[in-house]
């Protein structure tokens, strides 16, 4: 790619390399998680945070779990079908503009060029499994936070002493949810930062690759990469709903007038303590501590992505422009006579000579 640069094949090559780097980083993180028993610690805290008594949302929760599982198998099937289609197009020689011409020599034997779609299946499977685990664990904590908010809405008591007991129980329950969220964040904060740092540039490269295609077949062959990048972006931003649900607890508690009226000093202090517990803006999944995954962050990253795409579209080579043409122009200017270059650089001397 460096020796023989081809602008039309460059985005596809960059996408492949970025995915290879991402897979290497994800496998390293998965190895660290297994060595540190990170998931065992998380499930220990999750078991204490889970509210078994409140199962009024179990239908919606079960439907959410089925949607996530269905989405995983749809993506996996789509990756397999795309790899088979790419292998067929490679066999018919229709991928010359998508893949650099020197890539067939990477595996030494030309017959091993079909190892590329097999590698893509391997890469996408690893990324899909890691992302599916990330979504499922986040979804589990999300439903615990939602059940906690449901308990805040339906909080009632026969007398103020009963209200004290219920508020103390809620404080203890929220502490366990808080501990589980922090443990999940300690597992996935580096993973989320690494994946979003690779996914955004890869999405830019894929969009440039699609916009530079000349026929419908090339666009169709480029769409699977775009679909997988968008799915990764969706998965990494999935904890935004968890952060929104956790921030909803304070407003839910304040709207429950049964807690505040009639006024009783002991109950009021416990309620204010519970407000302090739920009022934590930084509670959620972070990007290595730089930012919390929230809905405003989604809007910000999409805006930056569109801005960078527009900028790169202006810099891409035009149909009649090539790198070799610019190099030939530079070499022709360099071969001019020194006196000619001096006259061109000094307009005043050129007028005196005339």
C-alpha cells in the first residue's frame, strides 16, 4: 500500500487493519478479565443487587433479553453471509477496486487469497461476542435500576415508622446497585474507550469507501463493513440508557409526596440521605474515565463524525486527479532551469528584463 498507493483501495485496507488492531486489543482485554476473575466479582455484586421480590417487569425484561440474543445471531449470520459473498466476488475477480492488488501476495500463494474472508469471520465473531457480553451485562443492571425506580414510585407506608424502615431498605438496595455499576465500569471502561476510538475512524474510512464506489456491486460489497461499524457504535453507546435510568431516581423520589408529607424530621433526613445516594451524575459506564456514556455524548460523537466526513470528502482525489499526476508535475517543475525559476519567483526582475 505504501509502495504502490491506490486511493480507491486505501479505505478498504485501512478498515481491515483497524479491525485487526481492534481484535488484538479486545483479545488482550478478554485475557486480562479471565486472569483477574473480573466477571466473578461482578456477578457477586450483581447477586446482592438483584431484587428478586420485585418481578413485575419480568415480561419486559425477558423480551429485552430475547431481542439482544436475536440481534447477536442476526449479526453473526450477516457476517457469515457477507464473507461468503465476498469470497464469491473474489473468485469472479470483482473486488479489484476494493482490495489492494498487492494483498494477494501477502499469503505468498495466490490460492490463499480466500483466507481474507475467513479472517474477517474470525475477527467479527470475536468482536460480536465481546460486544454482546457488554450489552447483556449492561442490560442486567439497567433492569435492576428500573425496578428500583418502580419501587420509588409505589413507595407507601401505614405510618412514619414504617416509612423509615422502607427508606433504609431502599438506601441499602441502592448501595448494592451502585457497587455493581462501579464494578461493571471497572471492567469495561478501557474496552469502551478502545472500541470507540477505533470504531469512529473505521466508520469514516468505510463511508469514504462507499462514496468513492462507481457501481452498485461495489457499494453492496462495502455495506457489510458499514453495518458492522454502526452496530459496534450502537453497542458501545448502549449504557446511555442505564445512565438515564439511574439519573431518573432523584426526580422519581421527589415526586412521591407520600415521602415528604406529612413532615417528620426523622423521615425527612432519611429521604434526603436517599436523595444524596441517587444524585450521582458520574454513575455509569465511562470511557476510561474521560466521559460517561450518555445521550449527549452520542450526539457529540455523531456531530464530530459528520464534520470529519465532510472534511475528508473535500480532500479526496477527484476522478481525473491522481497521485502520480501530482508527482509528475512536481518533477517537471524541479527539472526547470534555475534562472527560469528565479525569474518566476521575482516578478520585478521579469518586468525590468522586458
